[in-house]
């Protein structure tokens, strides 16, 4: 079984491919709130993410926006 390294630790491909489905804006927001280590250990399910106050506030905000909305802080230029 082939392993890859991330952060000094070797991971099996199956471990690296364990993700949760999120829309693009939510995915980007989650990575601004949490470190990779936090995501791996504590926030590795949609349910765990959904109860975090910063994530919940963002989801509430973006939920009534048109598809394709890019939060102002993420716009380039």
C-alpha cells in the first residue's frame, strides 16, 4: 500500500481521500477557520463542522445568496 506524506506523517491513500462534501465557498471558509490537523482530528464530518459557531454563521449567511456567490474577502482584484 503506497503512502504519502503530509506534515511529516505518512498517510495511506484512503486516509487522504476521506473528505466531506462541501460547496466551494464553504470549503474555502472551513480552511480559513481550521488547521489541517483540526480538520483531521476534530472536524472530519459535516455534523461536526455544522455545530462550530464560525461555520454555522457562514452557512447561515451564504444560504440565502445566489449560487456562485463569492464572499467579498475572497474576491481578487
